[in-house]
C-alpha cells in the first residue's frame, strides 16, 4: 500500500512533514543522513540500516563513524 501511495501523482510534492507521516515518521528510504555514531569497536554491526562503518583517520587512535553507504 505504501508503494502505491508514493506512486500517486503529486505525492512527491507533499511537504516534508506529510512525507514523514506517510513513512511513519522515518526519513524517505531514498535519502540517508550520516548518524556519525562511533563504531570503532563494533564495526558495521553498530551502525543503522543503510550505513556502514568508515575509518575517519588512518592515524592512531583509529576513529570510525557510521555514515551512509556510498553508491
């Protein structure tokens, strides 16, 4: 049903708040915002869906943060 709602003419012209209501308060699945959660010790398992653990600096101490998966 959700996919059908989004295919309706004009659905993409809804306000951000209206879109969030359609997506049950979650961001549009086509968009991603880096969470920047420290995943140094947990790796990808510590990151939200559609995000991966990326090393920020090759120097010690190693720091890694959750960011949107690059496509």
